[in-house]
C-alpha cells in the first residue's frame, strides 16, 4: 500500500519521498531526496510505453462506453472520446513513467551507478 501511495503521489521508487517530476512534463534526472538516477540507460523509458498502453486502452474504452451509455451515436462517441482522451494523455504519460520506475525498482532495486540507500 505504501508503494501504491508513492506511485499515486508520483514519488521516487527508492525513498518514496522525492518527486520524480520537476515540472508538469519535465523529470528530475535524479531523485532530489536520495539521488537515485531515474533513467538507468539510454532508452530506459521504452518500457513505460507499454505501461502507457495498458493505462490508455482501458481509459479510452471506458470514456467511449460512458458516452455510448449517455446516448451518443457511435461515431460521435468515438470522436468525443478521442478528444477527452487527449486531455488525459499528459497525465497518463506522467503516471506511466512512474509506474515503470516502480515496477523496475521492485524487479531490480540496485543499479551499479547508485549508492545504496541508508
């Protein structure tokens, strides 16, 4: 539950206190609290694209289903759903990167370039 809270607050996977994001769409290179390097290697966040897909498809589907239930025509629901989804895309981008960081940290918590915590 602690990790889920850290993900929802967009926090570092190691210390769970430092912010991953410097601004709305710019990440810190390192955790401002513990110094964890977020991008372990070039192309590291390619895995976050999979996470983004896993978040985006059900989100878009739920939006379209809600619009269809509200009585919109299928074509209109798809177009309106796409427009609504575009407003959510930056948030999905942010969360997909943080989820990826936490997933990777659980599988491989120590990178040779990082000092151990504590």
